[in-house]
């Protein structure tokens, strides 16, 4: 294992502790006088109707699908970019073809109106 | 004063000291890692306190106000007063909230930003030697998105939920141009290691890839959720969005995270496109490199604050159109052009390569401009109020003529 990754591992343990410390300190320093009205949901002073944990129309699910395709495929381009010097012309063209296919997918999603935000 | 030229001396000295005290070498290494991580993580956290003051002051100046000016000289001690106040505020936990997630969200929001720092090179050979650095940044950079989603969900508040939903739509959309534009410096440097990327910038990458730099910068501002793109907390629409139910120190952690993230975007921009720690004398004295990096990052951060102070918030459909129908196609084209030209121009030397890429970027920009102009012509005429007309009607030459003027 590379030492850098040990360092980052230490960081992963340390960062949440550093972020949590002020919150915990604040939790014990502040007063504690809870009452039902204070702990109620704050929605501009109106009486809350029902839960927020309901079935909700996620308008952006098509964006999410397009994003998923793009992000997963773009990660494949990173090794291509790193090894660019060693690539023969054919591999370079292959990479370009890959990007053009991504562009075509984008145009397709665009024309099918998957990238439009509806109410 | 040899540590000015080689900071590794300090580490060596500490190592020998601790081993001299009787610690085993393996344990000493772990202790050194913990100390290093502590230094690297607390540095930015303390720096945030100054950033808060700076941003309030700068935005106040833009809005023709004075900003904080009571506590300490120039109001410099204001953030400390704020921290003290927030520390002693009551920690309200809504009765209906999901307690565990409600606690985790602010921690994740700040930790996700701090975790970006070990991949950043602070000087020649100082930190940031992660072999998949850029991928690491992309992976860890999305943690704060989770924090916002978790916050919005756990609060059990409809406004918070709406804010969280908007955030996810925004973040996933702007992730694509960021990943695409990050590919360009990786391609130019032939490495994902940020130290290598900095070392490859004999000519700053902003010269060879100005469009990629611009796309990265704009998309990153959106990723942080700062003002032109701050739909996640739009005060006038959904009160405060995801952090509506948060108070005291938990609220402060979200904002420390946001401010630090904005500065970190500046640092990343400096590292990837503006030569990182490079500058006169930085090779010999790493401390100077740290100063150059800080200076470049701070200038970029100032631009972010400037943008925040001067742009109005954009609408959600415009926001998504902007990334999917503008930034992403351009980024794809820029990537292709850079890849082809780089293969052709590389044998001709660094200067020619940078210049060629610059010209290519300029040409792409001209084409984009023409495209935008043609789009503009096809759009509906703008809403213009006519004399004697109320409410505002759509302007058409015919109606204008019928009015008799």
C-alpha cells in the first residue's frame, strides 16, 4: 500500500471528527429548553399538513439517467487521457469515436426532450 | 534555516525525535500522519474564519454598504463573535426529524470539503502526491451533495425537501461539465496526479485550455451552490431550502463548508489551470510556492465573491438548460479538439502547442458566439411595457403600429 493512501485514510477518520467537534461542543454549551412548538416543523408559521416523507414526483429523473450514463462513460476516458502518449493513432481515433457517440447520445436526449424541465 | 528549502527536514526531525523517545518506527509513522493530517485540516478551517469576514466585507462593498465594522479593527473580529454566539445557541432538534441523519448532514457537509485537501499540492514535493488525484477530487467532491440531500430529507420539512431535490438536479447536471473539463488538464499533463499536472505547466494550462478553465470555473460555482446558482437555498422561494431546520453550530458547519468549498474551488482552479505553486523561486523555497498558490486561489476566490455580489439568481429550467445544452456540448467539442491538436502539435514544442490550442479555443468560441446569435434571433421578442399598457404585454411591431406611435 502506498503511504499517501495511508495518509488519506487517516484524513478520512480525522475529518468527520474535526467537523463534529464544534457541533458537539455547541450542543453542550447551549441551553436546553425544548417545547412542542419550538420543536415543531417550521413552514413559515403555517400549520404543518402531513409528513414531508411522502411519495414525491422527482422531476429530474431523466436528467439523473443521462447523468449516470455520462459520468460512468466519462470515467473510461481518464485512462485514455493518461496514456495518451503511448496510444497509436487507431486508439486515439477510437477515443474520439467514443466522445462523438457521447455527443450523439446528448443530441438524442436533447431531441427527445429529456433535457427539458417540465412542471 | 534548511527547512525553508526542504520542508521534509521538519518531518525527519520529528521522526528522529519520536523514535529517540522510544516509539517504534511504525507507530511514529502513524503519529506523524495524524499530525500532518491535523495541520492540513485545521489550516483551512481556521482560514474559513477570515474568508467569512472577507466575503461579508466584499459583498457589502458591492452593495454600497459598510459591512462588519464594529468588532475589532475593520470588523475583523466579527467572525469570532459570530462563532461564540453560535456556540452558545440552543441546539434545536425538530421532533419529527430523523435524528441520526439530522446530526450526520452538517458533519458530512464540512468533512466532504476538508477531504479534498490531501490531493492538493502545496509546494514542490509537498503533499498532493496522489496517483489518481483528479478522480479522487471528483469522487470526494460530490460528498457535500450527499450532505445536502441528507439534510433536506432528514429535517422532515417540505421546503427542505424541495431544496434538496433542486440541489440533486443541479449537482448531477453540473457534475458532467466538471468531469469533462477536468479531462483537458489530465490530457495535457498525461497524468491524474496533481503534482504532475502542476509540474507539466511550463505554460499555464489556462493558455492552452481557456474554455475548459472557464467551464470548470462556472460549473464549480454551481456545484458549490453559490449565488447565481443558489436555488438550493433560494430565500425568497423556499425560505432557506435544505438548512431551514438547522440552527446554532450545525447551521454554521453548513456555511463553513460552503465558504471553504468556494475557496477550495479557487485552489483547484489555481492548481489545474494557473500553475499551482509555480512562480519565481518556488522550486528552491517551497514556502514561497505555498504563497503563490494561496495568492492565485485568493484571486479566483475573489472572482467567485464578485460573481455572487453582482449576478441575480437564475431559474431552474434555465439552470439545467445552461449545463446540458450549453456547457456540456462545448466541453465535449473542446475535449475532442484538444485531443486531436495535442497529438499533432506536441512534436513542435510547448510554446507552439499552447499557442495552437489557444487559437483553436478562440475559434471554438467564435463558432459558439455565432450559434448563440442565431439562437437569439429565433427567440420570442422580449417583454416590453408599452405606454398606456398594463399589465406588461409582449412587444410586437404590429401592436406598436396600431397604437399610433
